[in-house]
């Protein structure tokens, strides 16, 4: 896909702005004043960090794999760092969250794929997770170019080969396969061993009673 890149100095949220653009656009900004995180959380947006959003057309049945594809693309763009992917699509560095992904479906049925990377600074207080930053070892501009390239490459792979190749790469980069985890869902918490991800991308959890559960959404915490 040919990407048209539009850069802003300051805006509320690159995801919000991206809603007004057509597929094939990448919105970036130096600063966000109301960065959005998953589950309606805020995304702390410091100057020098990276904020970008891709606008994708409706891709039909592969829509459900975009989050895994984006995590793989992001992990590859960060190949100079020893990053891991935490299900479904957080990027970890030294166990701390260094990047997050937020998908939104627009009123025109486009998909906005928002990526935030803590390039120079990570939020410190009151976070659900441990956080991390790249300590400025790469510039936001250079990283942005690498991500656009990698995103485009992995999107093409998803469109031509389907989810299986993405899934393999995702599993290679995954954090915590075979380890005990706690998965927090809106109304309950499940505990078990994180076995793998299913061919649909669900987290496969083996419970203490040795039953297997397939989880489609939730926050994962490594325990023990
Ligand atoms: C998460 O909670 O893990 C997702 C965070 C996504 C943050 C990025 S920053 C660029 C884009 N614009 C936003 O408002 N959010 C995403």
C-alpha cells in the first residue's frame, strides 16, 4: 500500500484525527494532549515519544488479526532492542511496557491502528503495569520510518498468506509461553498456564483443573 504521511505538531490524539482521513494515511504528531489507551484509559504522551495512527480500509475477515500483525510489525521495527510481545499486542522491554496499540473501527468502517512508543520517557506513577522506555537510543523520526516499512510488509503478508505466518512470528516473540498467568477480564480473573495462541489468536489457558480455556480479551499479568 502507498502511504501518505501527515505530521502535526500537537493534537488531541492521532487516532482521533485519523478518523477524518482515508485509508492509506499515516498520522503522526510530536505531542498528544489527550492520548487514548485501551479500555478508555489515557495514554501518557510525552514530547519525544512516538505517536502514530494508520488508516486501513475494511479488510473483511482478516480485520481480527490486525492487532497481532501490528504487534509483530512493531517488534520487528524494534529489532535493535530485545523486545517481547505480551498478549495480545503490548510490546515489552525488560518486562516493562514500552509500546501499546489501540485499534478503532470508524463510522466509515475503516480501521484506525494507533501506535504509541515510549521513545524517551515512560509514565512513572499509577500505572497498571511496569513501564519502560527506549531511553532515546533511536529517534522518534527514524523509528516512525521503520514502523511504516515494517507495518506495510506485515500487512502484505497478512493479506496474501493469512494469519498463520503472523502467528508463528508472534509466538517466537511472545513473552511467557508456558508460564503461569493471571488474566483479568471485566468481571472475573482467571489463572492458569499460558500455553499458546490459537489459530484465531485467542489466548489458550490451561487451568489448574487441566481444562483449556480460550480467551479473546483481557489484561495479562505474569505471576509466580
Ligand atoms: C494501550 O493502551 O496499550 C494502547 C495505547 C495506544 C497509544 C497510541 S499513541 C498514538 C495513538 N493515538 C492515541 O490516542 N492512542 C494511540
